[in-house]
C-alpha cells in the first residue's frame, strides 16, 4: 500500500468490546460490532451489532441489523432486521423493519 491510498473494508473486519470492559460515551463503527462488555451511551454502526449473552447496552443503539442475546435498556433503531435471541432482555423502545423474537426472550 502506498501513502495516500484508501483502505477498503473486505467485509471481515469487526470490532469487539470484551466482557469486563465498560465504556461510557459514544461509539461509532463502520463495520460490525460485538458487545460482550458494557456500554452506557450511544452506539452507531453501519453494519451489524451483536450483543452477547453477557453484553449490556444502556442507551441508544442504531444500526442496519442486530442480534441481541444480552440486556439492552433504552432505544433500538434498526433499519433492517432485529433478532431477539432466547436469552435477550430488552427494556425500552424498538424501531425496526423486521423483528424476530425467539421463545423465552423478554421485551418490555
């Protein structure tokens, strides 16, 4: 790669916030984002957000697609598909084109 050339995503890049890590503030991601830790604030992602079973999101989450297996409190804004897995617990507002809820998922 030469200087000044743009790096184009190959579709395999993703961001991960590990269990035991806490972020207070705003996160912006161009690629997919996996949350196994805790975020209090806002996540804006152009790709997919995955909230793992130990993941905690407290605030506003905006993205194209999302799989939720952990806890989300606040507002979820999805332009395409939101999937709440059986271990998911969502407390707040959901705006989405398509919603999939597995048995035992909790949505308040």
